[in-house]
């Protein structure tokens, strides 16, 4: 009887442990395998880029690397960080839009060194410590529904946006979308960079909060809700996603704001635990030379790295890689920022 009871208790504890492990595990959004008949190895990629966006790059890579199969897994930027940093998940390549979280992975010893002729051809501002490599330049833009702005002048600066939203609560209440920066790594990156670049950031956040702004994890979801009419506008979405998703869609407009346009670098790194670092390096080389494949930029909407990141006379503000990105990841600094943001955006 005692043995039976012990086994029952032990089984219960194991079940509870499995539940806790499931809750703690990072969330996989999508997964797709790309097998090849002659493949001699498989690289596992953990990425924030949607499968439909990145698949043309995978197919093109395999044309010149027919010995490499690919297992492609997508997750949110915060979950990507969690998978590698907290859980030690086994992947050969990590791709993310959250430059600050990728920098922290490299800074804290979770990335391998890698160098090649291809990575050496990247501008200095697009690499860090031979561990982190940028391969796209993607602007943060506003996407609007033209019907929602009928009779109104479309704002071209953040100050104009504040005034338009404040003066027209009947049009925009519950219909403004932005990131939930508590859970979105990219959203947190854009928000902290906005706070550095303009004094309008906190005023805009408060106005959005009064209008019961809808909070999102991802650019794609926001863009879809503008397209469906649920949202009148989405703020700070990735221009690359907007371009590809809105092709052939009437009644929507992409608005780069004239005061400044933040530009994010999508980055790749080889984690310490990679089982196929050589094959992962070949993918990094392919990404570093994405500019040699203009057809892929057209198909995916992902603009490659170019030597001159911000031509003079433009409003582009590239987010620079390096230890400066770690400032807002300091625990106390992050908690203070999130507390201020939450009190501003959650007023109802």
C-alpha cells in the first residue's frame, strides 16, 4: 500500500513538474522543415521573421548549398531571447529583429565568434565583435487607413500625430495600434530609441493611452488589423512587413514620419551550443551578401545592408549596434521605463 501511495505521489509530482516545464518553455509560433534529398546535415534556425517572409531566402540558400537541410522555427523576439539565454535551447543560428536582445546574448557569452570574407565586407556599424551580424535595414513607419483619415490631414510628424489624435477622439478611440513593450522585444527597442530621439514620445504615449490603444506583439498583426478596418493606424511597424503585406491593397498608406525614422538592423548570431556552426556560418555569409540578390529583396521586402546607412539630408536614424543598446536592458532601468510606459498607456 505504501509503495502504491508513493508511486501515486511521485507520479503527481512528475505531472506537476511537466506542467511547470511547459509553462516555462519558450513559445513556438510556427515551424517548417526544408529537407533536401542530398542533404548531409540540418541546421536549426530560431527566428523572429515570419516563414512566408523568410522562405524565399531559405530556398535561394539551398540552391547553392544543396547539402544543407533546414529546420526553421519562429517565435517572438522576447521568446527567442528566453530560449537561448534561459533555457539553453539547441539551435545553430538565431535571427532576431530585437538588436538589443541579440547584443545582450553576444555580450553575455552566448554567441560564437565567426568571420569570413562575406562578414568582412559588411560595414563596421553592421557587425559587432565578430559575433553579431546585421543583414537588413528596416525602417519603423506608421500604417494608416485612408478611410479613417477622410477629412483630416495625414500627420507627417509625431507632434502632428499627437494633435490629430487628441483633437479627434471619436475617430480614433480604440483604433490605434502599437506594441505592448512589456512583451515585445522589438517594441521595447523602438520605444526606448524613440524616447532618446524625441521629447514627444511620452506625450504621444499618453495620448494613445487616453484613446485605449490596442497593444500587439508583432508588426504583422497590427498591419492586418489596419487592413481589416479594426485599426485606423498602427504606429512604429516594420516598413519591410508593411511593404510586402500591403502590395495590391487599396485604401492603406505607409507614412514615414518626417521628424525621424528609426532604422532597425535584423541580426544573426551562432549560439554557443550550435551543433552545426560551419553550416550556420554559410547561412550568415549568404545573408551578409543579400544585396547580391536584388530579386530576394523584392520578394521578401527585406532591404539589405548598404554601405551608407543614413545618407546626409535624410531623417533616417539607424540604431547602432554595440554596448549602448544594453543601457535600457539594465534591470532597474528597464523596470523604471516599463512602469512609466504602463502608467501612460493604461489609463482606462
